[in-house]
């Protein structure tokens, strides 16, 4: 029987497909009733030679060691009613992918077991005789294939996804993701999805995962994980992984987090695994009895430590070598009820994906299917973490890399829409990449159901509203740690790390890796984030390597930015026994000399480059705790000295959170962006 195996490509190409596995189990169906109207059925008792012949007819397609056969065994009796003409017709139809079955003799008795043994022998013979087909040149006309048109289309697309021509490759993945050319019943659809999952290469799988509305049946599930070592608990496995990572020359923050994770209950385990290792840092009070807290909390501490380690490239190599990808997969599957744990795990995967050498290991560990599923999450934080990880894996269409804390809100999928400009969102004190830019909380209308209100609510208006109104923009939001008090600092060992100067240098390097400056950019900032934007632009203007960032800046939006200081800093200093002011708050002191120097330097750059500037100022007080109410950024402090200043009747927290899409705050913001980018967007 003629075969389609040649459509797959050469043996050397198949060798690069890590998901292909050998299967020597095959099934053969014998119809126990007449099929269709094609001729009368005859009754006879078949010989083993007959069975071998039927196996050769029906087990026609062997791909990468898998057996694709026509039917599944429904029954096999001593007396069989076989419609030979029906079988001849069905060999031209679709084949069904069957997973490997057990060949344990204890599970099969009598004629069924004997038949399977004979079929296995026939399969091995077919593998030997048709191995040469894998080395045949690919024939797009399928002149040797006796299948149907839609079968030809599938194999042709699979072949094209591995083309050396990038445009052909990308177009094939796009068409494959749409699967509009497929026809047939449910079983046929499942067969095609299974075929793609087993035969596509790593690059194609990642491309499919980054395709909008992709069907998850395109992906193989994560591989079955081996049993845990010596019956250790998950937290013990995490500690073992941490113990195995480099112990010297570490960033103080990495030391702090690792010490926090390994305190108390981990010391005995660490000693057993080659020596006691704990940095002995001063953990937070509630962590001093880490061995007594719930295991989920311990796991979270360990994962937070791994997040810090994963920011170091050489440590990522160690995590992979020690089986960390598989361990994280196990924890992810076990902790489906904990969004925070899963988010930290995906954050680690996103950091490791920055290193292209680890991409194959990440794919083999089953993370592509997991990330594709999380991309469909209705929660913007979860989906954006997965989007970042997949973007770092997708070297076929993404030139930039997204370091820890840099998230693309749009486009999160592959798109044929060209990107004309970048919009960069920078949050302020106690803010975050997503929650700062959510829609303002609104009271539920009496005439609307809660589900309807929730559906209309935007968790992140740049991702929903702005992306819809300006689809040609790449929208990026950055995240960095800020705390009002050293008591709550995530990493209190180096206070200078939280200064505006340090943050500026750190973020500039990350944004440069993400391609900021390669196209026109508009900056949108809230509160202290505006000071950080000013500092980055001043620093970039002094660094020739960062000159593109300044030269391609088209405009800046400030939401209640304390250009001349904030009353919050005054409150913090006066109430030092209640709140120890962090570096960020100290830098916000009213009429601070450092703020004046920064403002003068920025005005000089802005006037020289003629930056368009739009500022919004709060007019309502903000509740700080349960006892204090104040204007965090008074009108006089929000005055930059250039550009337009618009007072708005909202407090400090809501100045960057429009009530709805047609609200003045959003519409004025949108108009500014469209105006300054009119030339670049071709409007």
C-alpha cells in the first residue's frame, strides 16, 4: 500500500522532533456487521496469514514510530464476518492515532492476545521495509498518496512549518492554527490535532501557542513525572534545589530570599545534602519558625527565592541541570488552587526563557501547553506572565527580550498588524504593572447583574481600551518593587537599590533589551513613576548608547507626579515611630534639593527635544489608613513648568483609573497619544 510517510520529510528532520516516540502496539478492527451497501458479506474463519494481510492493509501509515491505523479492535471472535470491499474502501480514509497500549500477557487471553502478537510482528516488518520512505524527497503533489484532499493539506502545512523560508513558515503556522481546511467528524478532528502535536517541531509548537484562540488539542500534555526522591515532600525537593544552586558571589537580595526560604527546618536537610548552607540573614519575625508554617507558605518562600536565582543566567543552567523544570511542573499541577504559586512559577519560566540554550529543555518539560492554556486566563496578571514567557521563547517573530518585570500588554499574540510605536506605562509607590492601570471601582447598578458588571469591567485599561483604539501600538507595562516602609521592604538589605537613580539605571537596561527606543515611544506615568521617567530620560540623554530612547520620545503623560515633593513624605518623617520612611519616600520630601536638580535637568532636555507634555492633577484628598486624609500631590507640586496641566476631581489613587471608556480622563489621554503619534501612525 502506498504511503504518505514521505510527506513528513527526511529521517534527519524527524530526528529533530523531540515529541516523537516509538510505538509497537497496533490494533486491527474487523467489522462484525456489513458496512455500507458494497457487496454481500462472506463468513469464514481466517487463518493467521489472513490476519497478517489485513494488518498490512489497515495499518498503513507509520509516522515517526507511531502506528496510524484504520480501526480500533471492537471484537475478535473465532467466526468473523468480514466485508473485504468495505475494508478496501476504508484504507483510503482517515486514520486514527492510537496511544501505546500495554502488551502484558496477563491482560490479554486467548485469540485476542494471539492476534495482537501477530499484528506486532507485521508492524515491525512494515517498519523495516518502509524505513526508506523517510529518506525520500518531499513531493508536494502527493502523487504517491491515495488519501483525501484534506489529509494532503494537513501534511503539506506540517512540512511548510519547517521551511527554511521564514515567510512560508510563518504563513503555514498561521493557517494551521486556523484549521479552517479540516473536515470530518470528531474522531477525525482529534486525529489531526494529535498528529500535529506529535509531529510539529519546537518552533511550530511555540508559534501555535502564541496564536490567538488556539485550540489546546494542538499540544501534548506535560510528560508524566517520575516519583519523588525518597518520598520527600514538595517543600523538601524545593530546598534541595535551592541548596544545589551557587552559594557564593550572590546578589544580596538573592542571599536574603534564599536565607528566608532555608531557615530553621531546612538546616538539617541542608546538612544531610553536603553541608549546612544558610546565609543567616535576619528573616522577618513570622519566618523564624518556618518549619511550623503551612507547606504552601514554605513553597511560596522557596519559589520567591528561585525567582531571584532565575534572574542570574548561570543559576538558570543549574536549575535546569538539577531537574528544576520538572519539579516546577509538578508543583504547578499540584497547586492549581493557588494563583500566587502558579504565577511565581511562570515568572521563573519566563526568566529562564531569556536564555535560548534552555528553550529545548523548557519545551521538553511540557511548558508550552501550560503557557498556551494560561494565555486564555481571564485574569490579566496570569495571562500576561504567560505571554511574556512565550514571547521570550518565540525567536521566530520576536526580536526583543522581556526581562523580569517588563510585560507586553498588547499584542500578546502573533499578529500581522505592524507595530508603529510603543506606549510605556510606569507605576508609582505601592503600584504594580497591572493593578495601577485598572478601571476605577464602580458601584453595581441596581438594574444590572453582578456578572454583567464584571464582564464590562477592565482589569487593565491599556490592555483592553487602548489596544482596541490603537491596535498598531505595542503597549508595555513595567513593574518594580516600591514600599512605603522598610518594614515591608521585599529586600531590605540594600536601601540604595530603591533610590530613583538606581531604579533608572536598572530599568533603562531592561527597556533597552525590550527594544524601547527602536520606534517612537510615549511615556505614561503615575506618581513617583513620573520622577523615574524623568530620571531615565535625563540619564539616557547623557549616554550615547541610550540616545535612541530620547530621540524617539514623542510625548509624556504625568498623572499626579510630585515634581516638587509630596506631603506623604512630610507625614512619614513626622510619624517616624509609626512608619519608617523608605528611600523612595525620603526622596519625595517637599522642596527636596534632589528633586529640584532632577526637574531642572529634565526641563533642559525636554525643551531641547521639544517633548509634548500632558499633566493631570488630583483635587480630592486621599485616605491614608483609617485616620489620615490628605492631598498626596498638591496642585502646585504637579506643575511641571511646561505642557498642559489639567486638574481632575479625583484622589491620588484614582487619577490614573478612568471610570469608564468614555470618561474624560481616558478620552483626553487617548487624544494626546493619537495627536503626538499622528505622523507615525499614518493618521
